[in-house]
C-alpha cells in the first residue's frame, strides 16, 4: 500500500535537482529521495520526475510506500544513519560510542571518519580533524548532529549555534520527579573542582540555561523534554545532577547503580531527539527527528511496566 501526498513546490527549491528538492520538502535523506524518484513514485503536475530533473513551480504527487515496505535509511561506517542531506549539509543520527571527531586518546569511530569513509566531502573549514563540525554530542549521547559540507554552510551554522537560533530538543529520563514539573535551570557550568574529567555548577562557570518539561512520570523516574538555550559540555547531565535528579544510568554524575542495572542501562538515558534550524544558504526551516535507540527504548518500556 502507498500513501499519496500532494505538496506545492516551495519557492526555495524551484530550479533544484529533484532528489535534492524532494529530500528538503519531505525531510528525507537524499538517497531515500532518489530511490522514490527512480521507482517512479514522484510526479510534478502529472509528469513523472527523474532524480536529475530540475523542479519547477507546481504540485508534487508523491506515493510514499507503507513504512513496513520503505527502504531503510542508509547506514554509513560507525553505525551512523543519514537523516537529511543536500549540497551544503548533512544531518546524521549518531549512535552511542561514536565521537563527533577524532581527538587525542580516542581510537573509536567518529562522525567525521564515518562520513569520510562513506565518500561524503565535508567543508574545508576549521581544524583538519574537525572539518565540517559545527557542534558536538558526547560519545555517550545518541541522536542528531548537523555537519557542514560547504564553507558558506559552515560559517552560517557556526554563527547560528553561537547566536542560539538552532532549536535543540533532547529527551531524557531523570531519577525521581522534578518540582516544578516544568521550568528553567539557569546555573553557570565550569570544570569540576576536584575531577578533571567532570563538570559542575560553579560560581565562575559559563552561563548555562536549560529548559525542561515533564512528559511522563513513573514511580522512580520522569521522562523529560529538554530545550537547550546554551550548549555547554555535559550541560543536561550537570544541571539535572545539581537538581538532585541525575539522569538514569549516569553513574558519573550520581545516578543510582541499582536502577541503572534494573533498566539495563550502561550509559545515561539521554537522546538528541530533534534538531531544527534555518537552512544556511537557501533559507527555510530544516527540521529532523530521531527515534530512541534500542537500549533507551527498552529501558523506557521497563519503567512503564
């Protein structure tokens, strides 16, 4: 079964290749968009489109296969998944255990290395080992990252993160129940006074602002939606620990090891669930969402049970 969707062609993609335009309009990876076009599932004003055709003003008719029949998102080395791609940028879904970029002492996979192995050319901007990287996720945190493929996109995205215009939405499971159930944590974060590899709320730290809302409550924990206004290292983990509600599984910041074992967690329950920003060269919003990986989904089901 297929679901036919009819969509007006946005002005921002008129003149673009069909695969790039469809990827933007539907929020797909460019590879998946090309598969739909090659299968003859896309028409413009009644005329079938090929992936290299140029898109003009009109109405797109897209026959979307049932999700059970849909081809999987392409996987690249390191276990990364492409969630969106065009000439200027790529949004990847990063699994736990993958670093944003190579660094001294890290011998595991990285986003930069995985994309390079897959033949994705990144922006020749920034330090060589961090080319294209405009923001980072911890090795132990899964979810969405945007990486620049062109120098203009790199500059614009770096500025957007600095000016805090990028919408970064995380889902997290914190121990206990927060009171109030929604609010803002405004507390500076700096290096931990006694542990070089940890961070803490400190008087002379950098300004750090976290907005949270409780989505679901369980006897021992709460599922939260978190919007980051700033992007300090370990910000969510530190702020929740400071509120005496450390993230489930986050033993580094004081989580209960018994609860972590019961939930089958070997890392903190934290996922970069949604990312939204203005396209750096063409305008218009790019919004991408990521589902929970298996370990986090399983832990959540155990809490619900």
